C-alpha cells in the first residue's frame, strides 16, 4: 500500500496541477485523495485546515467557522470546510455545497438525515458537522455503528499538504525613477510603488511604463499578472473597496484587487506578503532598460560654421555647438544658399528615433524653448541628445556613445 501510494503520487500531482490551473480558486476537493484499496473500507479524509482561517472574524450570530460553511478543526483555531463544500479562495469561504458530493455520500452518518435535530439544522453529536441533508463525522473521525459516536480514525486518506509555491513576478523597476522622488513626485501618483531598493519606483501589476509619459500607464485589470497574482479575495476587503488602498505591507492596488509587490508572494496561512523564493521572467519585466542600444548619428559639423560663432550662436541657425563648429539640430538640413540649417521638421525620422522620451513635457522645453540637459539640443517638439550621445534612461543624462 505504501509503495502504491508512492507510485501514484506523481500522477496525482499531475492531476492536481491540472485541477488547480483550471479552477485555481477551488482547492478543497483537490486536497482529498482517496486511496481506497479495492474492497477495503474507504479511508476517512484527513483534516485539512483552511490556511489562514484562524484570521476569520467571529460573528455574533454564529460560530466563526459555521458562518462560512465550515467547522472547527485542527488546533481548534482553524476551520475545515463541511463535507461537500469547497473552499473558494476568491470568496475566502466554503461554497458550492453539494449534497450529492462523494464525500457526503460516502461519509454521512447512516440515518442521520432522520434525526430530529437535523431537521432544525443542527448536528450536535461530538466531532460531527452538517453535510448535505445529513450529519458527517469531522475529518479524522469515523462513525462507530456500535457505540454510535464519531471516533478518532487511525487509517486516514492521503493528502498532499501544499502545492509548491509558484514563482512570482519580479519588480518592474522604472529606470531613472529615482529622479521622481527627488523631484517630489510620489511613485503612487504615477501608478507605481516604492521598489525594495528604496530609491526607484516599480510599476503596479497590470501597468506598463510609458517612457513618453514618464509614468506607468495603460493599467488593465485584465492583465495576466493581475489575474494570476492578485491576493485571493482581496477585492472584497473593506479598505480596498472604500478607500482604494491595500493595507498589507509590501502590497499595492492592482485591478480591482490588491497584489503583493514584485518579488513577494501572498502567504495564505499568515495572510502577509512574504519574500518569495523565486521570480518568473515576464515580458512586462523586460523593460526599456534592456532594449538593445541603437548607435546614434555621428557628428556632422557644417563646413565653415566656426564663422557662425563669431558674434552669433549656433542656435540662431537651428544648430547646436559641436566641437568648435555647429551641427544642424536633428530634423533640420544645411542649406548652403542660406548658410543656415533649415526645413526643420517635427516628424523627421531622426527626431522620431532619437528624441529624449518625455522631453516634450519638460518645463524648460515647453516654456522657454530650451533644452538645458548637457549635450542636448532642441529637436521637433522635444529635445535630442547631440550626435554621438545617447540618452541613458537610468541616469537620465546624455552619455557619450562608444
Ligand atoms: C459564505 O457563503 C455562504 C453561501 O455559501 C453565505 O451564506 C455566507 O454568508 C458566506 N459567509 C461569508 C462570511 O461570506
């Protein structure tokens, strides 16, 4: 029997994974495994206390477990679903109670549906609870026909206690977002939260960093990350509904629910966000910073433009200073007849490709037509790093390209 159990385990694990992935919110039924050795008496289910059920609040009208179709089990602080009901993670409640459930059919106390008290909804026998239209002995107990009591059973069905914790998403660190806090802008105001390094902001689950807005945006409640990694039943939390906030440490609002920050997972038992052992690689995580660098254009000084500098500026001719000459601003072309850079276009491919993301929003650019970052110049409606330089998103500087 022991050997059989070991041999069957991988198959059951496979089955469990399927069940869990198809119906991730229903766990209880999958946790009972019956290894009924042929004609033997079926093994009594082992008590599987609902993780975290010790946190369920007490209710004046009924017992705290009974309020959720459960009964007291385990250490006496936790609850187990009544036979025939399933624990629904998203409701944090035992639901879908079914009188025709195999557990009820197999383990109800014979003739208990005829008990007078049962008609009033009560199963007062010690170690018993309501199940279907009858009463059942609690998990770990078996009805003794002779003594007519629920007695502790020795031979319990096997249970797979916990499925391994799946990896969680990494932090989606916004490169250069340390400049937000330095400028007095909160992570939250840009759909982000403070990353674990205490410096950067990380996009909330379901939101994506948009460099042109310099903000996390396009937040979606249907994003796979929110769907897979929100805290079960957190959409029912009073503070989430009333104030839009998420109380647990290391958590943030995501979709209609709360999510643990990147690198954290929800511990159902402790009901906290705890540091996770491993993280998954996600497409959303591979952000701007990891994009391959594109070589910037090489400086192309206007021949003879050193003369522009005597008594004038490069800017007066739609150019910027490069070395001791002037170079045309991106999007403009040198016109020899006018001895100036002209026909500047906002939609020039160079501008489109090399403007500094979100620089069209900079105050100096908008109010004073000025690009005051070192090694940058006006281009289209934005600013561009000078030829030979590339914008570094993290340091938010134009850095010489090598
Ligand atoms: C649990 O679900 C039952 C219905 O299955 C409902 O009557 C009960 O109010 C729920 N309890 C809580 C605390 O949500």
